[in-house]
């Protein structure tokens, strides 16, 4: 069974997202990559689906459940399939991947809460929810939510969402924290990186974590970059550097914005 939770919502989410020492529950980069490949829907498996609405995430291993149907009768089987593939009894964090207006949110949140109560996950949360949807989810979910995972990088203004998460005691998990590579030629980041003796990726990730309550989740297929991306805890950006990076936000910079699936964003 999953161990008990800590009392604070923020502590819970941080503990869910931060690396732990157990090799069983936190796969190496190689194993993670293999597992990700194995979880891609395949027509041959008969389990392929057009959308993947739920995401199972450990600190290093994103893995998606193979269904977009979050109804209570379907979800448990989907989670169990994913756990089998991960060779785990439970995960640390289970997220609704995208809001889905075709499925009553109440059912989804109840199913998610049940997964937690059944010990299949230690924490639950949502992803790509707007503030209004977040409030709806919080109101409907019988268990506390730990996080809202949303796109977060210097080009995108997520100040409203960050403030909303803070007010509700949630961590903001930042996906696409390197702007999927789009930040790499930015002259301001390059200048700060040169002054700090760091890389652009490290500066961008440091900017994320230096704002309270943000947990960026960069992805890399290169072991050297994975090591680089986590080596950001022994330096600090100055106030001026933080302000210069904040000033990089610009309209139209959202990357994960699938038509027909993305909600009406807050900003
Ligand atoms: N919930 C959602 O809807 C959602 C949406 C989008 C993404 N996500 C998740 O968020 C995570 C990250 O998002 P993402 O992969 O889209 O974007 P990202 O982490 O911002 O960017 C990944 C890209 O940056 C490169 N990169 C990584 N580290 C680097 C470094 N140190 N220097 C230079 N380039 C570097 C990677 O290339 P290499 O592999 O060659 O290093 C890859 O092309 C993933 O786990 C993804 O599944 C979630």
C-alpha cells in the first residue's frame, strides 16, 4: 500500500516530484526511455487510442494510461495496465492529462480519488487545467490535489496560474520548461548563462525553481543533458537576472495547445 501523506499540500507535491533513493520506484534514464517506448500505443496491441487523457508520472518516468475514458469503470484497468508496465505497485503521482468536456469532471475526479484510496498512487493532480477548471476539480474531488501541470517557460506568462496554484496550496508542475528547445538561441539567456558560467538550459530551469512552488520537468534523451538539467541547485540568479528573464514573455508562445483539446486559457 502507498505510505501515508504528509500534512501540507506543498510538501506532499514536492515529495511526490522530488527524486527518492529507491531504485525500484525511480528508473534510470535508460530504463525510463525504454519504458516510454513500450507505452506508446500500438495498433498491434489492440490498445491503441487516439488520445491519452491520463498520465502516470514518477519523478523520472512519464507514462500515460492508454485510455481517454476516465469513467470509474474504465480507469482502474488502465492504471493497472500502466503499473504492470512500470513493474510497480503504485506511482507517486497520477494526473488527468487534459480536461475533457465530454466526460463529467465529477466522474473523473472520483475515479482519480478512488485510485489514490486504493493505493495505486500516493498523490493525484491535474494537467492543463485553467483556474476555473482547477476550482471545479478541487470542489469535486474527494481527495486533495497536489499539483496542476501546465506549460511553464520564460516566453509564456503563467503568473496568474502560478498565483492561483499558490493560493490553493498546489505546486505548479512546469512542462516544456525549456520551451522544447526554443529558448536555446535566446541572447538574454545566453548572456546570463555566460555571466553565471552555466548553460542556457540551466539558467531557464533555475529561473523556474527560483520562483517558489514551481517544479519544472525538463525532458532529455541525452544522459549528459539530464545531469546538466538537474545541476541547478548550487547557484542563484540575481534579482536583475530574474527580471530580465521575466521580461522575455511574449504573446503567442504557448507550445502545447492542441486544437479541440486545449481549454480557453487564462492568459
Ligand atoms: N501535460 C502535458 O500536456 C505536457 C505537454 C508537453 C510536455 N509535457 C511533458 O513535459 C516534459 C518536458 O516537455 P518537452 O519535452 O515537451 O519540452 P522541454 O523539456 O522544454 O524540451 C525538451 C527538448 O529540449 C532538449 N533539451 C533537453 N535538455 C537540454 C539541454 N540541457 N540543452 C539543450 N537542449 C536540451 C531536448 O533534446 P534532447 O532530448 O536531444 O536532449 C528536447 O528536444 C516531458 O516529460 C513531457 O512529457 C507534458
